[in-house]
C-alpha cells in the first residue's frame, strides 16, 4: 500500500515543477517583450539628427572668419581684426583691419588703422597711419603717411612726408617733400619742399621752398613769413617799451 502513495506523490511533485517552469518561462518572455519596446522610443531617434544639423553650421561659421584674415589668403572679413594681417596681397572690401603688413594693399569702402606695404591703393576709404613706397587715395583720406610717392585725388590728409606728393582736388594740413609737391585744385596749409608747383586753383597757406611755379596762389612764402615775423617782433618791442 505504501508504494502507490509514493508514486502518486512523485507524480504530483513533477507536475508542480513543470507548472512552475511554465510560469517562469512565461514571465521571462513577458519581461523580454517589455524591454524590447523601451530601448527604441520614437522621440530619441528624432533628436539625434536635429542636434547634428545645428552643430555643423556653427562649427563652419566659427572656423571661417578667423582663418581668412591671418592665414595670408589676402581677403579680410568685414569685421575688424585685432591681430596683424600678414600676406603678399591684402584686399579689404567694406570692412576694416587694425594692422596690415603686405606687399600690396587694396581698400575699397573700408579702412586700416596701421599699414605697412610697398603699394597701398584706397578707394572710398581711409588709412590712419601708413609707411609705404607708393600711396594712391581716391575719395578717401589718410592721417599720417610716409611715402616715396603719394597721390591723393578728391581726398584729404593730415600730414604727408615723402619724396614726391601730388594733391588733386584734395586738402592737406602739412606736406613735407624732398623733391616736388604739386597742387591741382587743392589746398595745403603748410608746404615745405624743394619745388612747389601750384596748378590751376592751387592754394597754399605757407610755402617754404627753393622754387615755386604755377598759377596758384600763396598766402605767405618764406620771405613774407620772415618779414611778417620781423614786423611782429618790432611791434611787440614797441608796445613793451610804452608799457614801461
């Protein structure tokens, strides 16, 4: 009688184990099914392309501006640069630069604070200070320039120091030249040169030169200046004598 009871209990135990295994497999499949849905949400896939698209243009724009100026490519951006631009040829259009060192510099509707070059040509722009072999300015201006040849057309200058200077429809406060100064429909406050040529409608306030030619007008030459100075000294002496 004992053997049938043990066989029935063994059968019941194996049936319970089988049921537990079935339930465990069902739970595992349900868990795997739940994890399979979570790793691939739709919003995560949409965010990645947007971030990449925004970051690429920003990197391209940030790398483009500083590389063009100091790299020597010759093209200076519209914004002014704090560093020195060095190149064989520099072209500035509707922009500006602080310091430029180059063989040739071309400025159109822009400006340079300090420039050193063999040749500088400015159209509708300005240069603060320049050291150059040849300077040509059209409808522009320069503060202080040291040049072998300086030509200004329809523009102005604070001070020009060079070998040969030519003003055409321009204005200059001080012009000092080793050789020749030409004024064509231009005005210069003070001119010191070996030779001064006053063309049509040329005018100079004070001229100190060996030779002065042309049809222009001079307010005071060096002789008149000396005479005026002597007369002023005489009047001043007389006034002081009467005051005593």
